[in-house]
C-alpha cells in the first residue's frame, strides 16, 4: 500500500494478497472489539442482551460470508 499517489515505496503487511490471513486478522479484530464493547457496557434489560448478541452474530456471519 503506497502512502501517497505515485509513491514508490510500499508499506504494510500485504494481507490483500492472502485471503485467509486477511480473514483471520479481520475476524480477530472484530471479536476483540465485541468483547471490549460487551465488557464496557451493560444492557438495561434482557432484550438488550439478546439484541446485542444477535447483532454481533449477524455481523460475524456477514463478515465471514463475504469473500474478498
């Protein structure tokens, strides 16, 4: 990934060349974010707990289901 248009040097891990590595990194980042958010907030009622779980699961399915 170049830093500026027309730049010669490339920086980054080059994950766009490896689908499996990209998915591992993205899913790991997503799971960490869900964990941190889940520990930082509390639902007001049982419906809020279920809604958060279902929403997180739906986003995970969408993340896994889309090929790069």
